[in-house]
């Protein structure tokens, strides 16, 4: 069996409490990604969950990182939390068009759903059908109803990875549904309590 690559990174790279621990004291904000990318090979983009980054922002991130760096772009909460995958074709198109400015550094696109979003296979498959097969996708479902063989089979059909989450609050299913694996370490005892 061929060995794959292992990428270890963090969810975002701008945290004030990292100064003096990870980042040197007084490192300018504009230099943090460059510094971060000298120590890690990947990072999730949290900003894209809350805001639609401009193409120039993606281009800037691309230029600040080494050739082998990969970004995992977090899909907009408008798609996952507000619309919950329904009627989002236009919003998705806008998101992916901008994210493509990361070029070869665009890695998996992470869809993180709210704990209140329950299983809906019809809605899930309708959304999966609009995704281009040219990119990798990962889904983090936070309600236990999604821990279902029908969901795993549907994700397998589209080669979409199920997020294996280490968390006290989210489902702990270790389902392999794609040709790659995505693990998120939220904190196994207390959610988001570590200093990352």
C-alpha cells in the first residue's frame, strides 16, 4: 500500500495568546502566516467561515507560504449554518471562485455543521451533486444522527471525507469515506480548552 502524506496544522494562525509562546514577541500580524508556514505545512482558514475573502486576500496568503503549503478552506457558515445546504448553489459558486485564487495550495474544503443540524440525506445528496470532482471536501457533522451507514455510503460515493473529531461533544465515528483522512483535535476532555 503506498504511503500518503501527513499534514499537521492548526485551525487558523492568528491568536493573541500565541505571542511569546509560538510567535516571537512583537511579530507583526502581516508576518504571522509566513512565520507559521515555516513550522507547519497546513492551516485551516477560519476567516472564510465568517467572511468571504477577496481574491487578493487569497493571493496574498498564497504568496506568503512555501510551495508545499496547503490550505484547508472552511466553507462559509451561510452555507452550513444559515442555509444548511439548501438553495446554496450561488453562494457556493462565489465561495469556490474566490478560493481558487489559492491555486495549487487549495487543499480540502471543510464544511463544519452546527450541532442542531440533523440527518437529511436528500439535502446532503442534492448539495454533493453541485460540487466539482476536481477538489477535496470534508464534512464535520456535529449531531449524532449523521453517524449512519447511509451517510457514510453517500460520502463514499462522492469521495467526500468524514471528519474524525476528537471532542467531548461531537460524534466520535471513525468512518473512512474518501481516499484521504481528515482529523480534527478539538480537545478530548474539554472542548476548545487547550492552548492549541
